[in-house]
């Protein structure tokens, strides 16, 4: 795999992970400000975000044979 393609993949995957992490942070703030927010929904949303991040990291590793920083 050439360096340009690898850089493109790294940038794209890193941006996707950052977007997910930003949404998780927003959701955590909402939960802190509003304790009536359903805990089950909050917990499932955190697990889903973690799964998405793991999937992006795994995809990057399979495509490049390197870990995503």
C-alpha cells in the first residue's frame, strides 16, 4: 500500500473516531445535566460508540497491517 493511500486512511479513520468521541462527550454532558435521561439508553449508546471505534481501528489494521494511533 502506498504512503498516500495509507495517510488518507489514517486521516479518515482518525476523524471518524474523533467525531464519535465528541458525540460521546456531548451525551455524557447531557446525562450529567439531566439525571432523568434513561440510564439504559445512555449505557447502550456508550457501548455502541465503543464498538464503532473498535471496528474502525480493526478495519484500519486489516487494511494497513498497523495499529491506528
